[in-house]
C-alpha cells in the first residue's frame, strides 16, 4: 500500500507539471491545428471513435455490470469472475465520480469557446457543458476500463491501452478537449484502476506470500 501511494504521489507530481506545460505552451497550438482538420475525414473518424467511451453507454455498462456481478456473487459466492466484474465497474464508477467533481470545480472552457470568442482558461464553478473540459470524461472512462481490463486479462493489455490512447487523442481531434484535459483524464482513469486493483483484485490473481 505504501509503495502504491508513493508511486501515485510521484505520478501526480509529474502529471501536474506536464499539465502546466501543456496549458502554457501546447494546448492552444494543438487545438488550432486540430481546427484545420475540422472538415476532413480525420475529424469524422475522431468523432466516431469517441463514441467508444460515450457517457450513456458507460453508465449502462457499469450499472449492468454491478447488478450482474452482485447477483453472481450472491448466488455463487464471490468467485474471481464476480470479483473481476465488480472491480472493473467500481474502478470506472470511481473515475467518473472524481472526474465529474473536477469538471465542476475547474470550469475549464472547451476549445470551441477559444475559436468563437477567444475564451481560454479556467472559470471555477462556471457550470454548463462548455465549461467542463478539464478533465476529459471520455478519456478517464476509457482509461479506467481498459487499464482494469488489462490487469484482469494481461494478454489484452496492449490492445486495450492502444484503444484508450486512440480515444484520448480523438477527443482533441474532435475539438472537444485540449491535450492537458486528456492527460488529466488518463491519469484519473489509470489511478482509479490501479488503486481498485490494489484493494479489490480477485484472490487468484493476488501473488502468494512465501
């Protein structure tokens, strides 16, 4: 537990520094470059790929998974199957909850406000969809779920994380987020999955003590 906490602290410090750098020097140039692709196939593909982490879709999956995992656990006992499913759903739910709190608190303006009104930055507690850019909800959902899936099924780790990276990048190309939004969303998603794994992982996947 102490090692996980220490690593999380160092990771948070590194990500925080990268977010500041992106905010000052990277976010606007990248968003403006993405804007030049708005009428191309890249933009259409990005919007379609983003749907892999659609909010409603994930709400249904998480709710259904929690119900199925709970019923399975009650009927058959807490097997690795039910533990794994409950762990995955709880990791995603936790990431979504944390992300929603940060979105409301920071109130960051989305890229379209920069393009149409020259508005850039954070407006704490501003409310509304156009001031909920930080962190990226799609990114934290896909990273929490794919990281959890990769921990449960290591053979799927590479394709799962590749999908997560692609969805995160798509949010920038779709003109919905800045790179730092995606970076923070990825950090929240991975952290939720790692801590959930540390606390809730199936017994058969826990290293045996000598």
